[in-house]
């Protein structure tokens, strides 16, 4: 998503830079013929150079995203990751879009699949088991020992004499029960700490889910207005250029219209990328995008579930 987002934003900036470059060349020709002012020419060049300065930054973001993909695939160099290299060279791709509706189970069921929540649950189970083991020390433990005895001759061979002994053995910490009770209190305290840690982990997980879902919903709500703004700014830039060519307005209107066009188009692509980010954050906070049925099926067949 980061790679595609940088590629799309780079394409938008490059398209606007080409358009502004054409306008700057036209204005320079008009200036040489005495039909434009030095002020218009300087403003046009300033806008053109400002747009060009964005391109290296977006190119760097794209390369960094590709490098991260190479690292995630366990490779040492881009040439060893052909899929990443192909994605990097193919700039026509779009930002991966999430579905209109996030298909999830109940948040409670999915959150319990998170590794941190599962680890906190297992810690409670471990502490409870250790507490029961400490409480068992309050009572005597009776074990039966059995010994098989034989007499070996001088050749180290098994002789004819056998012996067998069996008897109970009692073990009890009765004389030192204060120490046992202290150990029980220690285990109870550690159990309470594990429960508190579990509650903290769950609250944090619910907060992450809530934040991601809110961000996703509100970012999607902005989409229609940003798309309309991008379309209007594109029409405004065309009209401003046409009115300038007809001599109705000066070039300052063209510069402002082109700047607004770049900003609105870039905001739209940033919003699309942020929507995908928030969907990813929501799925991650929920412990994954697979249902339990898909997860169990993938374990049985070894296939990756769709989505």
C-alpha cells in the first residue's frame, strides 16, 4: 500500500509538473514577445520549481517502501525479490482498496486471537496452576516406593537370590507451614498481576480497534468531497488557462488554479492511502482478517484464505 501510494502520488505530481512546465514555456515565449510581464514569468517558474521539488521526495518514499518489502520477504537486495522489482517498475498500479464493508466476526472473538491477548490468558492459567501446586503443599503427600533387589555373584552375573521391598513414604511441609503460606501469597499476588496485565492488554486492544474503525469510517466519509474537489480543481485549471489564452485574465489565476489542482489531487490520493492504512490497522487490531472457519481450513489444506 505504501509503495503504490507513493507511485500514484508521484504520477500526480509528475503530471502537474508537466502541465506547469508547458505553461511556463508558453509564458516565457509570450514574455519574449512582449505579451507577458516579468512578474507572471517569475510566478510561473516558482510554481513549476516547487512542484519539481516534490518529485524526489516521493521517489524516495517509493524506494523506501520497496526496500521494506525486500526486507519483509527475507531478501538482501532488490534483484533477489523479482515480485517487488516488478511492482516497483510497474507504476500503473493503484493503491489497494479495502472492501466497502469490513467482513469481521464479533470483535470479542477476534481480539482473543491476538498474540498478546493469548499470551496474557496463558500467563493467568500458568499462575493459577502454580498456585494450586503451592496449596497442595499444605497437605501430606503419600508415595509408595518399590525396590527390586538381587544378589550378583563374583562373575557379575545375576545370582539366585532376589529381594523385593515396598513401602509408603510420607512427605509434608507441616513443620514449616508459614513458609508454604508465604509462597501461596506470592503466587496469588503474581496471579493478580497476571489478571491485571490481561485486563490492560484487552483494554488496549479494544482501544486500538475502536480507533482504527473510527479512522476508517471518517476517512471514507471524506472521499466523496475530495473526489468532487479534485474534479472541480481540474476543470478550474483548464478554464483558467483558457481565459488567459483569450486575454481575459492574467497568469496569476492560472498559477493559483494549477496549485489548487495539485493539492486537491494529492489530498485525494493521500486519503485513499489512509483509508487502506486504517483498514489494515483495524484488521491487525482484531487479530487478523480470517474467520475461524477459514483459519482451520487453511491449517487442514495448507492453502491461504482469500482476502
